[in-house]
C-alpha cells in the first residue's frame, strides 16, 4: 500500500539515499520530518524538508518524543552502521509504526531487518548494480527487476519481429514475454495490441520473467 499523501512521513538517516527519498517525497507534496544524528546532515536538509531534527534514533524514548506514532510511514536510510539501522527499525516497530521502509546493504542485513519489523526492505546498491550490468552488457536501454522474478526492459525492436504485427510474430508464444508498449521515432508511446505493427527503429517495452526477458534480449539482433 502506498503512503497517504496527507500524512507526514519520517525519514531517518539523511545520507545519500535518505536525502534522495526525503527530497522526492517533499516534492510530491508530503510533509517530511528528517532525522539524523549528524548535525551537518541535518543542516544540509533544513531548508528543504518540513522539519529536520538532530537525534540518535536507536533510542526508543527519543523516537517516542519525536511522536513517531503519528507518522504514516518511516524510512530508515541508515546503511553503513548496521547496528543503528537495526535498532532504529526495532524501536519504530515497538512503537507501532505500521509502514517501515528500511535500506539494506546486503542480504544478511535485509534478513535481520525483516525479523526486526521492517515491512519493506530495499537494496538500492544491489538493484542499481544489476540494472547497470544488464544495460551495459547488451542491447537493453533500460531494465527494472522486481523481487518476484519479474522484469521489464526497454530495447530496440529486433529484426526478426520487424515489419510484422505483434500478432503475426507471436512473441508471447515464441519467447514467453509480453510487449507492453511500442514507440516509433515519429510517434508517442502506444500500448501494444495484436495489430500493432513493429518497424525497425522502434523501441519496445517488454515484460516477463527475468530469464525470458534476458533470453529474448540476448537473441535480439
Ligand atoms: P548513504 O550510503 O545513503 O549515504 P549511510 O549509511 O552512509 O547511507 O548514511 C546514513 C545516515 O544515517 C548518515 O547521515 C548518518 O549520520 C545517519 N545515522 C547513522 N546512525 C544514526 C543514528 N543512530 N541515528 C540517526 N542517524 C544516524
């Protein structure tokens, strides 16, 4: 469930990740309280966020005094100090915060966060690494992978499906992937339909299991 627009959101740990999340939420119209134990990080965000507070969030009493129970969701952006990340997540969970989004730096960190009450765990560096590898190694222009083995990729239309409609090339039957959208150089993106004609030079957005998307892209020429 996404956070309610009217309720404030707490962002703890104003490093690169926390700052990016906090700024985006503020831009989208949320009230954002930023918290960090480092006065320079607090100072850096003071003019951008609704409110910025310097505090050590591993302490449950400190979080209680900040009124964390009144927040719709909390984001824990502490990464390098795993102990602080885990204790903060645990304290938020003990105080009854229902949506806790926590950043993990590796799988073990993620497993501990899961046990200590994080409702959503994000792996920004691992995910970005996978994405860069996919784009760099081949023909993908963009790539997003979801947790449940599902991926979406953007790529140039391969020759073997060009000059045919999607129905004629039967991509889903042959490759197990779905073409979601098509962009030809002179037009806007269109939702793909069986009668959509693919031309060389078009861009495709395709979706499917990670393996099928990777295979389809690897076979594309
Ligand atoms: P990034 O890689 O996104 O910059 P870091 O883990 O390096 O993430 O930084 C996270 C931020 O969390 C830092 O600004 C740091 O001061 C803050 N932080 C670390 N421990 C605590 C804590 N106990 N309470 C509040 N903020 C903390």
